[in-house]
C-alpha cells in the first residue's frame, strides 16, 4: 500500500482535494480532525494535557481550545510541549487506522503541518496543495469568524509555499485557474500504477 501525504497552508483547499479523492473511493486520514478527537477523548493525551497546562484547560469533558491556543500562541516552549503530546498520539492513531486499509492500493494522510510535525516520515510520497495568498485569505474569511489580519497571522506561522513546493513530490495548483479534478485524476492514475 502506498501512503500518500497531502498538505498545504490554510485556505489552500486541502479539504476540497480530499473530497475529490474520497469520491474516487480513496480512504483519507484527517490528521487535524483526529488530533482534536484525541485531545478530547484519549485518556493518556487528556492527562498529559492537564499535567502540562493545568486541569482548567478542560471544561468538564471538553478541551478549552481557545484557552489552550492563548497559552501556546507566541510561546515556543509551550507550543513544543503541546506538539510533544499531540504529534506522537496522532502518529500512533494513524498506524492503528492503517490496519483497516492494508489491502488498498493507496491511502491519503491529510495534515496541515506535515513537515513541521515530522508526519511526512510516515508517508511514501507527498502532495502539496497550493494557491496564491489572496485566494487563500478570501477563502478563509468567507468561512466566517476570522479577520484578514488573523488569517495573515496564521499564514505567517505556517511553512512558506515556496519551501513547501520544494519539499513535496507533487503539486496541485488550486488557484482556480487550472481545473482541480483533472489534476487529482492524474495523480490517482499515477498512484494506482505504482503498485
């Protein structure tokens, strides 16, 4: 089985690309969603978060994500501590998830910070989804809840797209200039033929 990583900055369109792969019958592991689930429901992760950031980081059974974000934002040591808890848990969860799909030709692992977290090491090839900055900003703002400045701040905390493109094996251009589905179908054919 080929393990395909898929990454890209905020607003690049990773979710849309994954929807196309799913429509082709490909199973997708969403690392970001799974990380949220693990932080809320995995006993070891929860206990590590409380030990590191205090018990009040949970309200009842739910992680107070806003509080946690404020604690780690602009504090490299606290962010590193959070990553040291969450990234290994996601890695273990991914390996467990893989057991259900060993007979597949290929699967996709989607992660926003694939290189930063080291999760690219668990993949055979990596796809980078890219779009110009203005398109990305508009996409995120259209979802609601974030100002232009907040989106730009988040983009500035992610890997630069030029560096991302230099590190991936395949690039999907999601600016809206090139049709998305043919790009995905092309990669789908490549991945099926690699078996």
